């Protein structure tokens, strides 16, 4: 790939941000007496989101985890209420939330001490053995500068892990994105499960660029860390719960309103259920020998005894043809060439009213769908290390018609697809 002037400018901005938030790593970590521990203490950010809810559910169910700090931003409702609502929405057992090993924390990762009282921050710092950083703004229309608070928050969490009593053994799990590889030159083969020392493949959206920046900062931190390049997450396997703010439900609703769906004969769908992703992340985080036992981790543990790779690509290892999945969504509606569908969307976007955007929410993501129609989303990702590390990835079944109908039924229940009524 040859970078143009715009890409070169973005590369410069990206490298400057990496340098800014990597400053001070050369000095090494604070030397503290390491506390022996036979059970994990986890700091989980973004526990009320779709993936975060499933991560928390698994952690609560594991005897090898003795404490979970569920860290989220402050909201209108108490955090405990928001977490319970998230569990119920996903069809999960809310009784698990009464566990005495669950500690709710509300704060701000960009603030000093994460916005926590000093005594609470100190406790978290000295207790944690694993950080799962899962909180991030998802918006494909914003520039990288809009995501700088998230990069700063990542650095603050890294500093927390580096300064604690268990710093030499803290594992940092970061939920990155396949967006960091969508600009990859496919002539070089699948996008590898390796740290990328340039941002060329990530340039395209502020979201993916900020994830790339954070990967590089984490790699320089000296912590034992893994960055998971996560692909599109589907609705829950239990009840199909899939946030209507995501691009896929917006795409489905818009296509129904337009009267057709886009075809991509060469495209594939490598979307993953959140349960499989959560198991893969926790399987890596808890793979240290002192945290594992046959009863606690047999269903999420992989087959590899080697140290986990820094980068793991979490996309479906057995993708399904795009047109097969889309046909299940379309029902009796026709499929038309993707480029024609985007042109149709563009026409409807001109002078669109609030009501138009409500019925065709894909209008707000026109640039995103233009990129998809150009085939940029068809990069192949290597999953060899993901499958070696995670049994849930290795044995994952392909998406089926039943999965699609489960998502569609959830969106109907939420009255999102009301144009079907």
C-alpha cells in the first residue's frame, strides 16, 4: 500500500500521540513486594455493555476469581441497577450479581486516580492481578482526536497496573478492533496476529486509529499484555440481544425501508457471538498456572501452553458467505448489487428529515457503507493463534439461520423494526 499525503499526515499524528502517551515507560515499573495469590482479582471496565456483560457473567461464575471490580462511568441510574438491566436484557442470571466478590466502581479513566477516592484507588492498585479494558466509544464518524480521552484513560489504567503490588504479574487484556487491519494489503496474505509497528493498516477511521495507538502504547508498557482485535459482535446466543445502536440493526432496518438488501457475492460474514469472545479473553487472562484448575477453566482454556501472543484476532474462524446471511435477513425482499444499494442510500440522504433518518438510520453511516461497498471490509484475518489459545474459538460453529432469526426477533420485540408491522 502506498500512503498518500493525507495518510502520511495521519501517520504523523498517530506517531505523535503514541509518543505522548508512552512517555515515562523507560524508567521501568515501581518495585513493590509481590503478593502471593492463588485466585485472580480482576478490574473490568465497561461491564454494562454488550460484551462487558458477558465478561462479567463468566467472571462471576468462576471459582478461580475472588474479586471483580466492575468499573463504569457515572450514569443517571445507580450502577447496580444498570448492571442488572444489562443482565436481564441479555437473558443472563441476575442472581449472580448478588455475589460478595463483585465491587461496583464509578469513575472516569481520564481523571486523576481514575476519579476514585484515594483509598479505593490504592486498594484496586494493590489488589488487581488482571485488567480487562473493555470500555470505548463506538463511533465511525469521529476523528482520532475525539478518541484521545480514551487513549489517555488507557495510559492511566496501564499506570495503575504498573504501580501496584502485583505489578510484575499483572496481565492487561485490551479489547482492540479488526479496524486496525482493514487497510491491510491482502496481497501480503491474511492480517497477522502480531504487533504492527506502523499504523498504515489502521488509517481510515478515528476509532480504528485510536485502537492502533493504544495497542502500541500497551506494547511499550512492559506489562504482560494481549490485544484482542475483535470483529463484529453479534447478538447474544441466548436471546439474540443486539443493541439497536449498532450498524447491523441500522443496516437491517434501513434495507427493509428501502425495499431491498445489498448483495456481495465475494463477501463473507465472520461475526462472532459475545459469549465466544468473552471466553477467549478470560481464557487468556486466566491462563497463568496459579489461576487454573480443571473445574474452573476447562471450558474456556485453549490447548497451547505457550505464553499468549500480544495480538490475537477474534473473528469467526469459519465465516459464512455474505449473501447467505443477508438472504436470511431479507426474507422475500430482493438483493441488489452493493454499489446500487449505497447509491440508493445516498439519494435518500439528500435533504433527509428526522423521520427519514429514523426509518433509514444507515443514512448516518453513509461513509461507512461506501467503504464496505468498495470491498475494504473483506480483509482476511489470521486466527491460528486465537484457535490455539481458545477452545471456544477452535470449536465455534458457523452462524446459522437460527442465529439470524434470533437477532431479528429481538429487534422486533424492541419495536426497532416497526416498519415490518
